[in-house]
C-alpha cells in the first residue's frame, strides 16, 4: 500500500535505467582493474566475454524483478 506510488511506469523505467547504468559502470570498473593484472590478450578477451555474459544475466534478472514487482 505505501509503495504504490513507486510502482508507476515512470519509476519502473527510472529504476531499470539506473540498474543498467550502475551494472555497466561496475563491470567496466572490474574489467579495468583486471586488465592491470591479466597480461595476455587471450586472458583479457576471456575476461571481457565473461563480464558481458554476467552483465547480461544479472541485468535480465534485475529487470525482471523491477518490471514484475
């Protein structure tokens, strides 16, 4: 009852955009830090691929929760 104002389409879109920007920002930070420690280009490619997979998966879960709540 007291959360009903936050369940409007405007706030769901706002929360979704905030989730996507924050997740992308966090993953980018992790990739930048890991690039300092991973010396091989193959290792960096694998890290970036895994980061994209994790970002996609976690974003889908987060968006599902936001849009169905």
